[in-house]
């Protein structure tokens, strides 16, 4: 939109549970400025303990000005991080960083929080891949294993194993950078992964702890 109209767009964050849109980006567009007199935002780990500054976790919100419908440590379901570093715009409010997923989508693999949206973003950045992917989580000897299967795009269809290996290596490298864990990557021919009616199912968790 900016390239076509010259109009710069800004994100805001909010929810119907508290006043609707509430936290806004400044001209630096480096996170949402939190108005500390309106709300206390905390970021918690999977054990509901506060994380360090800049680390990602589950958001909980305490509204400081809402009286008719109080919210105290309300789990909004979004995953983000907070930084207290001074913004380049000069404001010193804490900033809520861009959301990276939902807590109900989160998988914990080898102690690391993994979101399908992270993997989907990486896949979308690679023109030789299609949007069709499947994540399968298993465990052997109590060690989690993540398999990422994704179809190559019709435009880049090839059966040349040298090219497929290059695609696989590039996807493997990017996923390791984003997820901080090693995943098994397989690039498939178009039409080989299952299709679903309605909302696509991208995650199969076959882990057993018996």
C-alpha cells in the first residue's frame, strides 16, 4: 500500500476485553508503546513465571483503569515480548514487540517454544515453496523430534535431486535460525500432502509419555 499510495501504515494492539485498540506504534515502528497508567503487561513462561526483558512468552494483562469489568492478570492468549529500552523516538514507555503466535498454537519441543506461525512465515519467504506444509512431532527415548514437510511450488517444480537438496538445505538453515532447534526437513512434490476442508490442519503431535 505504501509503495502504491505513499501512505504509511501503523499497527495498533488491542482486544475487546479491554477498550479495543490501545497500544500504538510510533514513527519508528519498533513495537507498541504501552501506556503504563492504563495497563500492566507481563510476559510469563510456561510455568507462569516472569521472563527476562526481551524474552518471548505468554502475555497477561492487568487493567488499572477498568472498574465495571476488572481484569487482573488476564491471559489474553497472545505471545510477545516486552523491552524497556528507550525508543529511538525518545519515549521511555515499555514497548510490546510484534506478536509471534498464540499460546494455544504453541508446541514445546526440547524445551523450546515453537509456533507454527514462525514456520509458516519462513515458508512464505521462499518462492520455491508452496503454502502446503505439515508438522509432525514424535519422541523416541524421551527426545522430541520435529518433522517439517512442505511442498515445492508448481513454478519451481523439479525432480533434480541436486536442486531439491539445495532447497532443503536453505529451508533447514532458516528454520534453525528462527526456531533455535534442529528439525528434519523434507520437500515434497506438489499434491502429496493431505488437503483439508475448512481450516487446514498443520500439526500432528504423536508424542507419547508412557
